[in-house]
């Protein structure tokens, strides 16, 4: 792949939420939800963003489509989010005002985690899917819009007559399909999938994942796939980034990270994935001690050092730099080697 | 994947069975109706369910609540009474043939009132309808208006029909009590509705702004609510009314409505704010933001429709409170001008004539029924929009 075309470059992204207290509402602390995240996405590949709850992966996704500020007015966002449009134009989404962002909203979309709360219960499915079109494709006639909604319903595996129904009449998997149809309505370039299947039954998960893979091809759309379920991410992603406490700690091809996790945190995370075959003989099972430190008061240096099985005193001196352990496989830990158990 | 769950022989679905959140609205519904003829019910519902919206669910839930239904009927009865008050109690015939010509005096009166027509005949303009010789005449069931003095028949007790027809008796000036009740329903109902209309407008607007935008808007609105809650509303109204005692009767009535409304929005604003705060954090509002919808669109299409149910309940209770406030004001003599008869002013007349029990009992019953009905409706709405029914 020599002519990899850039899609998204995130450079040193920091998202901090100030905490206020007291009668004068003084700022007493900062939640560093995302604290210096950088990665690049190329067209045609799916990036999987993995990490446990509270590690900031959802915040990264929300910040990329620029809705963090809408939800939390006082969020402090620094860094760059460079979106490369198909025509070569480059836009920095970070701190783009609501108005200036609007033209790009039809290019970047999001699929949400909770299929029960992500659809407006007072609107029919038809209205839900049609609404983005009325905003972003005002030139379309009513009939065209209706046709496109029917086409989308068909593509996500719903029947046309279900368009007149309300979200509560559908199952979780069907609702998530509606959410996917809504995200696809304006024919976007990039879709942020924020744990799209973690609220679904395992059997339904597979259906939805496969549907997404089919649609990715058909609609020529790129996915940034956020999840905590590694096996799901491995299935859908070309590359995987592992996040811990607001930092990316490991970054590489999906097989590299999944079959050859190198950072101590990734190893612990991977070893927690249940195996169907008891004799598959995973060598070790790393069980982490303690809880994730609060992002209010993070450890100095490597964020993982408080729970790291191989931590050394000098881990406290600054965030470790990324080292390329094998081709395209970057790890933020100087004390591990790819393929060698620590 | 089927959309319709099939409960072939479900007796009762236990609470825990809903924990998967799947089609909760229907589950709850089935649960409640589980006892009575299930199968018929189910088949019927299947037909209706095809396009069921939230309000349809609420309506069905509401209908199951007998007191709430009765309350709604009573209110509807009062509304009809108020609308047709002039046809129910009037000192002129509804239809009459006088000197060879047909007249519809009650309707004619409206036209004269707005200046579209004139009475033409002097005996009509003099309001001496009862002394005329008609060829044919159909009279309203109560042949008096609320203002007609009948000094020969003062303090007639109820149900004593002589050659008059004062069914519920008269007061000191011989004014018919039933006519007063019928015409008084207009004031009571319109005070409740207009006052709460004003309160709802202000309350929802401020509440939604505070909840949706947060920050300093929220701080300002919240402090404003607290400020207004500290007003001794009743005394404020008395003071204001005292200042404008001499103005036009209709203007004064509207002033009272406006004051009750302007001092009664806090509860609604607080509820609306709380609901909006809840709905604002739902993912569909985030999704609307991600889709680039404008703030007004998000507010009116996504936030408001999902946060109005509790406000509706507050409005029902608020109307009841407004009716009571007006009655209390009139009772104290600070309310509507003396020429306008309301239930409250009728009560205040009873104060001076304790032996004329009917003057206290009947208006009291009317106020009681109205307030009770609105409270029942509010209760019913609260139950019908209960979050367990939420979709």
C-alpha cells in the first residue's frame, strides 16, 4: 500500500474538563480525560480504539466529530484534528465553532453505544433517518429523500413498512441498525462507532458487525471503531490503538496487537479475553492489581506504572516515548520486546 | 427478527422480566391488563399497535384510570356549560315569534354586543322580554341571567317552585343562584386556563433555556425562580387589584388572570428545567448535535417533546390552584368587580346571610368539583406518563 491516502491525523489531542467547587465556583482540579493522543488514519482502513471504561476513548471519538464542546461547554481542547477531505482539503476540527463545523457534519458521523437512548422516542424511524437529509441535503426533494430512506432501510436489513414505526417497537439490534442508517444517510466519509455493539446480545453483535463490514464496502465509508471488546475490534479493524488513562500506549496492525501484545497493559487486557478452547494454552494470565487511578490525579510519568507488573523507579520520569518494536508496531514502554514475555 | 412479541399464554409478566428493556412499553401495558379478558384485548391492540406513538400509549393508560376519566368528564361538562351559558340561563327566549316575526334573541344579543346589528324594536332594547306577548316562545331552562334582580323573590330557598323558576334559590337581591353558577363557570374556567396559559408560556420558556444552555443562563433563571417563590403571591395580587379597582370589569378580570399567571410559573419552570436537564443528556440529543442540527431544532424537535409530560401534570394542578385563588380573591372582595358574578363572589355573599345555606353550599360544591376534577386529571396524567411506561 504505497499510495495510502490520509484520512485523519490527530496530533497531541488533549481534552481536559475543569472541576469547579465552592460558592465562587473556583476551578479546583482538572479531569484529564484525554492527555496527548496522536494517531493517523488512512483511507480504506479501520482503526480500532480499545481500552477499559473511563480511559477516554469515547471522549476521543466525540472530540473528533466536535461535539465535546456542545455537551460540556467548559471543556478545554488543545491539539490538532486534521481531517483530509476526499478532494485534498485539510480542516482542523479541534475548536472549530459550531457554525463553521456544520458543513462538515455530513462527512463525519457517529453511531452511538446505547441503541435505547440514541433514537428520539417521539419520532418515527422514517423521520429519524430523514432528518439529517433535510438539514444537509436541502436540494433533495421530498420524494428523493423518501426513496433514500427506503434504500437505507433496505440496506440495513429493515423492511420499508417498518419506517412508520417508533423506536420502542424494535429490538436492540434493530435499533442499532436504525442508528447505522441514520449515520449513513448523508453518505459520510468517516463514521465514529462508539461501542456500537457492546449493548447487544452476542448473537446480534455478529450480525451488526457483519452488516457494518458490508456497508463499509458498499458506501465507501471509513470507520473509527471504539470498543472494549478486543475480539470484536480485532475482527473489524485493520489497525488497533490501545488506550489507557487518556494515553495511547500501543499502536499497530490489528494482528500485531491482538496476537502479539507488547505493552504490559495490552498484555493484561488481552489475557482477560476468554478463550473458547481451554487447551489453547495461553502461557500466562496477567491479573492486574488495584483500580485505574482517577484522571483527576494521574501518576506522573507512565500512567500505567502504578499497576504495571514490570514497573521500575524511572517509570515516574515522564511519559515513555514510543518505540517501534516491529514494523508499524509502536509501543510506549522501553522495557518490553515484541514477542518476548516480560 | 419479529417486531411483535407474542405472549401466547403469558399469565402475568413479572417485573424482573422487563430488565432486558426490550419493548418495555408493551410489556408494562400487558402487565397491567393481564387480568381481564386478555386475548380479546391483545387482538384488539395488535390492530392498533401498528403505529402507536407515545401519546397513544398515554391515552390508553389514562383511560384505565376511572377517577381521572370522571374528572375529565366533569371538566368537559363545565366547559360545555360555560360555552352555552347564554342558552342555558338567560332572561330572553332562545327563539320567539313576536308580532308575526321570528326572532332568535340570544344570538341576536351577541350581534348587538359586537355592534353588527341593533335591536330594532324598542321593547327589545329595554330588556323587558318577560312582559311581552309572544305568539310562540322557547325559553332557556333557567329564564334569568346572573345579574337579574327579582326583588319580589329574594332569599327563595331551593326547590320551592312558585310561579317563578328559581330552582336553586335566590340571594338577597333575588338573583337566581343557578343562573349565577352557570355564568360563573365562565370566569372560573377562563381564569384557570388563561392564567396557566401565561404561566406555562413563561415557565416552559425559562425552564428550557435554563436546562438546555446551562451556565449563567441557568444560574440567572434559577435565582429568578427562587426570587419569585419568595413573593407572597396572594398579597401581591390583592395589592395590584386594589390599585386598578376602578378599571373596566373585563380589563380587571384579565389583570387578575395575568397576575396569577405571572406569579405561578415557577413550578412549571423548575419541572421543565429538570426534565430538559435529563433529556439533554440522552444520546439522541447528542446525536442531533453530531448531525449538525441547530439549537432551535434540537430544542423543539428533540428536547421539548420528550420533556413535556411532567409539565402537563403541573399545568393541571396549576389550573386547580388558579381557580382556588380566584375564588378566594372574590370571596375577600378583591377579585372581579361586583357586577360580575363568580362562584367566589357568590360565596362571599353567603357570609353575610348564614341562614341562606344554599348560597354557600352550591357555589362551594362547584369550586370543590372543579378543583377536584383538575386534580384528578393531573393525577391521572402523572400516572399515565409514569417513567415505567417510558419507551
